[in-house]
C-alpha cells in the first residue's frame, strides 16, 4: 500500500510568511490628493522654467546672430540653454554629460580636429 503524506504546514512557517512580506502602507485620499498636487506643481515649475530658458537663450542668440554672426548666435543659444537647464537640474546634466563624452570625439573631429578642443574635452571629463 501507498502511504499518504500529511499535508500539514508547520506553525512556524505560516507565522513567518506575513512578517517577511511587508506591504506598503496605503495613503488616505487626502494624502493622495496632496501628492498629486505636489507632482502637478513640480511639473508646472519644470515647464515654466524650460519655456523661460528657451525664450531667454533664443533672444540672446537672436541678438548675437544679428550683431555678429548667425553661427555665433546659434552657439550662444545652445550654450545658454544647456547652462541654464544644467544649473537647475544638475543630476540629469551630469548623466547627459557622461553619455555625451564618448561621442564628443566625433564632434571634435567634425569641428576640425583641433588638438586644443580635444584637450578641453579631456579636461572637462576629468
């Protein structure tokens, strides 16, 4: 005859299961609404700052483009935009810079392969 195995669980195992799995506390509706308001405020601040940065850097670039050269105006626009956004969002700027560095050799080569540009790129990376 085949003996049947007992399918009893030990009390120790059943008691330890809930303590291992911890659930996140649920937020009340008031707390959820407060979190949503905070996220909406952060989103509106991001949009407002980005639009302002685009407008100011575009205006400065336009003025420099008319006064000096159009390429200088474009470079000034891009530079001011990068600087203003990286001032406000430092962590994202650092990640973007780390991603950009491997491709910057290509950009330096496209600009003429000047060794001074290569040294400046390496100095910024260090």
